[in-house]
C-alpha cells in the first residue's frame, strides 16, 4: 500500500507540474503596486513601498509612457489601510514570481522530489524510506513558503498525498505512537484581482488623491505641480480635461493659501510667545493656544503635525513665562534697594566723570599740573571713603565690583602721577597711565552694568 501511494504521489506531482502555470500565462506585464488609503483611493506605487516608523514612503507615477514622471511621497501610516495594501502587495509579488521564475523553480523542484520519491522503493530499510519521504515533504513545504502561493492548490494536494504515505511508512518503520499533522497551511486564499496600470488621466487623478493624503506642504505642492504639468499633455478636446485641470488648479491654490496661512500662524505665534515670555505673561501664552486652535479649525485641521509642534513650543513658552514671572517678581521686590544704590553711588560716578579730563591727560602722560593732581587726590580720597559705606543689594553686585575698580584705579592714577612728577620717574608715569586707562574703562562698564540692573531682567533663551 505504501509503495502504491508513493507511486501515486510521483504520478500526480509529475502530471500537475507538467502544465503551464495559469498565473504565468496571465502575467503579460509586471503589475504595479497599490497603496490603499482609508479614504478609499488606491494610489499607484511604482515599485515596492517602504515603511519607516509611522511613515509609508512610495513613488507615485504621474502621466503615461515617455511622459511619466515620478514623485517621492511620504504618507502617515494612520491614513493607509495597511491590511489591504499588504494583501495586494503580496498578490503583486506572486504575479511577478509566476511571470518570472515560478515555472522554472517549480519544474526544478518537481524533478528533484520525483527522483527522491522514486528511490524510496529501492531502500531496504523502513526508517530510511520514512526519512526520505519526510525530507521530500519538508523541501516542498520550504519551497511553498517562499513562492508566494504559486501553485498553492496543487502543492496542497501533493502534501496531502505525502501525509497519507508517511503515515503508512511510520507504521512500517515500527512507530506505534506519533502525531498526525494534516497539511492545511497552503490552502490558497481568495485571489486578489490585480488592477491594470493607471492611464495618464487616472494617474493624475490619483496624484490629486495622494496630495490630499500627504501631510507635508512640500510634498503636496510638488505632487500638484507635477499633476498640472501632466494634465497639460492631455487632449484639449477631452470632455474631462478642463474640469481635471480646474480641479488641480483649485487644489494647488488652496494648498498654497493654506500653507501660507499656517506659516504665518507659526511665525506670529512664536514671535508673540517670545514677547510674552519676556514679560512673564502666562495668560498671553494661554491666549495663543486658543488662537492656534481657532485658526487651525478655520483652515480645516490640515496640518496636525505642524500644529502639534506649535503646541509643544507653547508648552515650553508657558514654563519659561512662569519662570520669568518669578524672576520679574523677585526683581520688583528688590527694586527699592536698587534705586537706593543708584542714588548712593551717583556722587561717586559724578566725581569720576568730572575727573575724565584729568585721567585722560594722565593716560596720555601729558599732564595735568600738580595743583590739579592735588585737587584730584582729595576728590578720589573722599570717593573711596564714601564708597566703603554703600549698602550693596544682590542685583548690584556686578556693577558695584566694576565701580569699585574704577574708583580704586582712578585714585591710584592721580597719586602715582603725583609721585612721578615729584620724582621725575618715567616708570611711575607709565604706571599712572595704565591705571588711568583702566579706571576710565571700568567706569564705562560700571555704568552699563548699573543701567542693566535697573531694567527688568530678560528671559534666558
């Protein structure tokens, strides 16, 4: 019985494999892939698409024949019916396999397995016969898993013959207990009807559909412009040509208008948010959120990713504004001390301003007279004495340090110049010159620091 079943399997295998594949007969050209949108459109896709994270990248053909152009498009996977798209893609791969190498591989497998099956009866050992039959069956299974369902019905029938024969071989080999796993995994599913390649008009209409699904302004605009160029090549007397061109122009104008509106919204909101952060105005940030939501609704909610990014920016701005409000309130609480400090140091700054000409002459080593130096020494001594009693608030630490250096260097400059005159020593004159230059520079810096401390602090970017 076992031998007859094996012989029957060989006979069926050879008979089934000798015909020409119906899929190979039907496949006269390479079919095109399709990406099915949840909106119902079936976009044409030249070559395989690629899924990268939550994006689907595909190449959309626009036009026909020599005029065909191709546009790279990246779509959100959320807008694609991936189950239907993958099922169709597998059908395309199956058709390509059948048209290219399906029959050749099937014939090679047929010859190899037929030889192995024919050798079973010649093997004296029952376990060897079983091993040969199981090896042949596994080769058929492996090939079926890689051949995109090619000849699935015939493969399934053959596997059932193998299963029946292997059961008898196991009994003959003395196996009394074994599991029976019937082969049902290669039963062919309902075939997917492949669509013909789109005509020029259809490809343009599909480009419009792809543009509506794209969420990037650049991709949408590029698709529509290519569609418009392709539509220009359609026969002018075609009844649908004018309406198609008008539809493209409307879509392109709307895209440009919406793109401009979203870009303006993004620019204005970011600018106003930055100003609100400087003021520590948290409520203004909340008002901007409302503006973004309202404008987005008016524009048809067409840029979800851009709007999400803008809301993220407003989240950061909200935290920054809240922090800036704390900084400003703290500054306001210390403002009386800052004003008092400015009042207490006004005399010292005025004195140094009055000594500007004297310090310039010292720096240039061109004077001044000794009488002027004596007066200047008395003035700087008074400034040094009074400055030591000034109360320094926290916000004036930098300004106080700079002003202290300016006063100290001015005092050193006039005293050292006086000594240089008395001793007629050029080295002392040079020391005085350097101190005078430093005093004048430090005074400029101190004034700037004092003015900055009196202004509300800016937010840190």
